[in-house]
């Protein structure tokens, strides 16, 4: 039984780590590739990076290492969770209307969250 639990922990942590690495690579492709650089893809990359931060914290949590992190890093995924819906909302919005400008109200709202 102990061996099964160890293999399960290794498999799940490996999947989480691969997801983080692939997410960061995909976000970098969206941000730095000239053909894919658009407003909508920037917001999609923001949402993907937010998900990667949460998954990286889950990887750290899986190995019970979160107590060794500074307190501001421990609470960082809580604040990143607000970035994901904002990134997805503006991704869809700029995908539908590419020439749309962000209003001042939306800029203020994004800084308050």
C-alpha cells in the first residue's frame, strides 16, 4: 500500500509540474511570437500564467513545503485567482471586437481588484 501511495504522489506531482512548464511556455509563445501577438492573446497569456501560478503552488503544497515559503508567497495564489476571470473576459472581448479600447472604468476596476 505504501508503494502505491508513493507512485501516486510521483505521478500526480509530475503531471502538475509538466502542466506548469507547458503553461509557461504557451504563455511565452503568446507574448513573444510576432505572428501571435495581439491584445486578445496577451490577456489569454495572463490567464494561463495565473493558472500556472496556482498549479505551481499546488505542486509545492503536494510536498508539504508551503510552511518554508515567505507569507506573501503563501497568499499570492489567492490574489492571482482574480486575474484569471479578468484575462478570460478580455480575451473573449478582444477576440470578438479587436479594435475595442479599454474604458477608464475598466482600468480602475482592474486596479481595485
